[in-house]
C-alpha cells in the first residue's frame, strides 16, 4: 500500500505594485501587494478598490507593445482588445510598465509598475495597500483638466464655481493630498483573489 505524503502549500510569490494616476497634481498613487498569479480582471478590481473608483465606467489595460486587454463586451471594447479575465499580469508585463485606463470619457490613465517580488507570506491577506498619496478625483469631473479646475474651485470660496462644486460633490472642503490607507484596505478586503 502506498504511503500518502501530505505537502504544505508552497504559496505564491507576492508582487509589490505601484499604480500612479498620470497627470495629476499632486500625484495620486497607491502601492499594493497582490499574488503573482493575479489576472488583469482581478487587478482591475484591486485598482478600483485601492483608489476608491466606483466601477461606473469601462476600462482597459494597454501593454507596452500596444496590445489591449479589457472586458468581454464586443459592443464597447476598442478594436483588438483581448478579454482580461484569464490573462495574468506577469504574462502581459513585457516591459517595466503597463497602462490601465478607466473611464474612456475622462480617460484616467494609470501607470502600473511591478516594483518588487516578495516571497510568499502565509500571514498576509492579499490584496493589501501598503502606501499611497493623493485623493482620488471624483468620478465624471472631466479627467485631469477637469480635476485641476475642481481642485482650484474647491480651494477658493470666492471662485465662481465653488458653490456649484460643493453642491455637486457633497463636501465643503477638498484636500487633494488626502489619502486614507485604512479606507483603501477596507475596500480591498472585500476582494477575494
């Protein structure tokens, strides 16, 4: 009779990924830990949670070679897009960076960089936000130029757009440098990888 050998799970390596929203001042970025086996679809969910985006718009990933990966909707995907559901980040990342575009109207372009690979750690629950800076712009504010206008108007109570922006966003003040890592981790904890 053969003896059954029980093996401890080896675990997956962990990627340290920096995601920076291009063009904003001050810079808006997040640093997250994800499993090395993460698919682009799951990475999309991680980015949405880390930034606090609302899943209200289409998205796509653009590799350094121009190859595009998106959702599985032929009615809306740009020509040549591939489904991101089963494609792993490590498969696509042929160059040092990858772009993630959220909301084709506002065109929020995020630069994704894998900074490090860490050994597996069974004590960590992934995904996990380990750093960041800057407030995520409000949805539908008009992209980078609209966000700059929004920040300017919110900072100046005498700005003709200030009252309108306060009413629209629902807060009296806006700190473009604000970042709440606890809130980011709370959102990330809802994602099962």
